[in-house]
């Protein structure tokens, strides 16, 4: 408990110093609890860092455990100005010759009359415009801008409206199909009241847009030859002409042949393995740092924790173990191995060689439904991270201990507050008593002096 507190004399006692010294001594158990609380909080924070790293590793291993997406394909175009390509996991390796004969276009029809401004001159007092089968009805006088807004407000209209100035003081209404292709062409029936906006009607049948010369741009379908097979589409995006490949037509040129090549994308798989390697090595670095911190006595370090040590050992065993049911049964056979310091490395050239020699065996090694390496790693990580797993359980125990220590701190703080108040009251009373004694001492001294002066 330390040395006992002694008083220095009646006239020179600082009760605040005495009180603080007593409370400092009696608060030692509270300080120990607060230190314990800080240590638990630091450990929980470290566990949080571990959880983040395990989530990253789980994501990386998940990208290698699905056999349906493991082998990806890349598609290339010999002329990306004519068409661009992309491939999905369902693509089939091959070579395709493509000619773009026509692009899909949206119909554009421009009024052949104009207004002198967009927002002042009334261009119709009422009536309607029927665009395709959708009738846009006006409820009163409108300017050109208001007419365009009424068309755009009708979500069922097959065309959107805009305004262009073809020259100063000449503003025309433009109707553009919302979708490309001949199936999305539209006609216009003008029933505007006192309307000054009209559209071309070359065949004089009361309907605009049904004749090629009525339109600024006529609706067309995309047309291409793929390995001499004719393909048409209402869109410039062809997603079913080549299995697993999407073609986006960019430029019409029937005289040009564009070569599309679809091949297995080994770089994509290697990149995903590299991502796993990076996540694993990040975890190894973290474990090493925690071991050093534990040896140095750093608060919150978990280098000696059984969860972290068991995880690292289990992951290494899992990666070194036998997997798959084909030619390759060890990850080292396809270029994935350990250094002497416990880090993973990938020999990309060795992985490429294995893929060229037996891609199905690599797929079995990685993602066999029952014996695949990365499915096994996923299960192991789930044991540590899923609800009820080792890491959540450890953090739950920490949380319970933090709650217990927190209650002890609250209880002890309350008792110390009561103790301080009691001491304060005692010292106040003592101070008042001393003041009284000092006052009486002074009176007696004065009385004695008076007697001496009176020759008693």
C-alpha cells in the first residue's frame, strides 16, 4: 500500500494533497482494471485486422474454386474501329470472320416547318400528335418547347423530342426513336389544332414517317456476315451470334473482313492466382508482425494466440496437400509453392505450361467439387470466419470479458467516489476543528500577554 500518510503540523496541512494521495493509493485496483480494459480493446482491434485479411483471402480463394468460371476466355478483334468484342466463361475457342454490312439505326424525323423561337410563339392551341400508336394530347396552347416537353412526358411514346436550330430564327422539332432497328420505326399523325409544326408526307396519305424521304434517318437493322452466315439484329450489340461472345458493331463496311479470335485467357487465371498469393502473403506478414509484437510485449498483440497459429498451420497444410482427381494433384506441380520464410510464390510460366498440357487437370486441382484445393481452403476459412467459427467465438469471449471488466470499473468508480466524498467530509471537519483550536490558541496568547503587562 506504500508509506503511511503523516501530518506536518496543525498550521501547514494541505488537505487536498492528503486527499489526492489517499485516493491515488486506493485507486490502484481501478487502474489495473482500466489497463486490462485497454489490453482487451487492443486485442479485439487486432482480431478485427485479422478478420479483414481473412475476408480478402476468402474472396481470392472463392475466385479460384468455381469450376464454371475458372477457365475464362478472351476475344480479340483485328479492327476495333469496325467492331469490339468481349467473351464470357461460356465462350468456345475459335476464329471468326466478320463483315459489317449495316448498322442498326434509330429513326429520326424532323419537322419540315419551323418556329421563330422555342418558348414564346404558340405553335398549336390544342389537339394531338399520334406517334406510332401513342396519342399525345395537348390541353391548351403550347410553344415549341412545351410541345417537346409534352411528348417527352409521355413514357409510352416510342420517340423522344428535341429542338434544333437549323439556322438563326428557325427552330425545328426532332423526333428520335428510343430504340434502334426497323421494329422500332414509327409514324406520325398530326392532329394539332391551329398547328404550325408539320412533318413531311411524301405519299400524301396523312401519315408522316412511313416513307423513306419523310425521315432524316430511317430505322435499320444491324446486318453482318459471320463466317459467311447472315445475322441481323435490331441492336448493334450481337450477344448470341457467337457462343459466349458479344460483338458490338461500330462501323459499316461490307468490303472489310474483321477477324475475331476467341482463346482461353490464361493471364486472367494467373492474375487470380496472384491475387490469392498476395492475400496469403499479407496474412503471413501480419502473423510475423504479431509474433514480434508479442515477444516485445506489445499490448493487443496476438502472436501467441492459438487461433492465429492454428490458422497459419492449417492453411499451409491445406495448400501442400493432395487435391483433384486428375494428372495434377499438388499445387507445386503447376507453379504454386512456398519460400523458406513461409510465403507463397507463383511461377506463371509453369502454370501456363500446365494449362497448355492439361487444362482439365488444372481445373480439377483447383475446383473439383469434393477435392479441389481452393474449395478446401474456402471450407477451412469458413471454419475460422463463419458464425460460430474460431475467430467470431474468440471475439465473443473478448466482448464478454470487456463487458465484465467494464462493470467492475463502474462499480469500483462508484465506490471510490463515495470514499472520496467521505474523506472530503472528514477533512473538512478536521480543518474546521483546527481553525477553532488555532483561534483559541491566539486568544490564550493574547490573554497571557495582557497578564504579563499588568505585572501579574
